[in-house]
């Protein structure tokens, strides 16, 4: 199977944090990736992790990858245990403070 974009969107900060840039969710032949755009910017937190949610509400069971860099393009593999179709929001969550850092509504493609 060729790679296919299945969703995309833009980030907004939460809880007083700044978060900008965009993302794509790409289905490949062997894995699903969250791809963060080169214009991504996050103002920082001690333990930011990617997750998913519904209507902007965090689902703790979907925590799947630590944010590697506060700026620029990056990607993370979304585990097969997470059913992307069940969620409508990409979330950045602080595991240290247990607080929402930013969200991105998923536009289905």
C-alpha cells in the first residue's frame, strides 16, 4: 500500500502554553505516523507526550510518544493499538504536571 494522508490539522496551545504549526496523520504500508510540520513551535514543558482525544478531551490510554523537539519537523509512530478513527483530536499532554499543553483538531482527508 502506498502512503496515504488520513488526517491533518493545526495546533493551538492550552493552559497558557504557546503551540503553533500543523500536522498530518499518514498511513503507510507498515505503520501510521504523526508527522509534525517544519513550522511547529512549542514553548516547552518538562514531560510533553503525544496522545489523542475526543472533542478536545484527553484519553490517557492513548499516550504514545514523547515530544522530541520543541520546534521543527518530526514524526512519531502511532501504535496499532490506537484506532485513529475513534479520535478527533491530537493532544500534547504534560505527564509531569498532568495538564493539557495543546490540541489539534483532526480534519479527515
